[in-house]
């Protein structure tokens, strides 16, 4: 067994994992769904934190910190996307404000938690912190997939099922929701998109007759975001903020040690 004398290396490695997770998890969420990646990432955080408590050397500890940071961004990125896509535009700013309040409260609870576990081995604190993610084992049945993601990927039946459950919960007739202009418009656009997709064919490079159906869909990446002036400015501001934000965490150790 070994003891941890400084938290700075772990913070640096965890931040690097968060950067890696932000790069990977968002793409996985686009492909496999927001809910799937969110739940699996949350379970990954819990498991990696528990294993971390039994680290036998510093290399194992830092490796697990990197893995935890990667999974942690899987929770954050997909959680933000779910909040944006599940709620209407009018209240999206409220959900963002609520998430910041929850984050602040969590930080205060973390400080209290650390005070309670003061003077004991850090491994007990590690296991105690991992217990906060225990509900991740049941989160699959607590969350719904993003309706927007389902419709975009042609999963209309699943989207309707979620909407029906939402109407039952809110005591609203599903027929009224289905007949709303914006919902009908989304369905019509989806049907038109799928029709065009099914009717498209590939032309062979050598000029041969048309053969296999072209099942490809236009994919977007970070370069497309930078092409839009407003999105480019917002993205650069966020990138700069995230460069400064981790530095505050790391430098706190120098201020208070």
C-alpha cells in the first residue's frame, strides 16, 4: 500500500481525461444515443472510483484517474445534451441555471464530506464518494432517450412511446400533442428525409448502371461549427473558459497548502 501526499498530479491527469472524454463521448452519444452513453459512463465512473480505492501504486492510481475523468465527461456532455433536447426552448435556460445550482450544492456537500472523513485513509473517502453514483445502476429505468435523437435517427415508434408516457404523466391527451403543428412538421420532414434516402442510388464510378442504395447521411463535425460566425465565437469563448477553469482547480493546491 502507499499514501497520497499531493492531489495535484491526480487533478492534472483527471483534467486530461475530461478533455479526452469530451472528445470521444459526444461522438458516441450521436451514434448510440444520449441515454445509453450517459448511463454507461455513470456506471464507469462508479466502478473506476471503487477500483481506485484499492490502487497498489501511483501508476495504477493515475491511470484510473484518467479513466474516471473520461467517463465523467460522458456524464456531463450527455447530460447537457439531454437537458437541451428534452425541454422546450422557452425553459432551456432554466435547466442550465438549475444544473449550475446543483453543481454548486454538490461542491459544498463534497467539502462537508471531506471534513467528515478527515484524518482517515483517503481510500475510505474514495469509496464514500463512489457511493454517490450507486443510483447509476437504476438510471436506465429513470431516464428517457432524447426524442429529438430518436426522430433524427428514424426511431419514430420509440419517440412516440416516450411522448405517450409524458402525456400520461402530465394528464394530457396524446392526440392533442400529435396534432400540434411543430410535431406534425417534424414527422413530415422525417418521412420526406427517409423517402429521399430510400429512393437514392449510387452511380458506379466507371459509369455502370445504378446499384446499391446510398444509405449515407450527411455528418457534421467541429469544422462545420467553426464555419458559422455565431457558433464560432461561442465555441472559442467556451474553449478559452475551459482552459482557464482547470487552472483554478490546480492552483488552489498552491494557494492553500
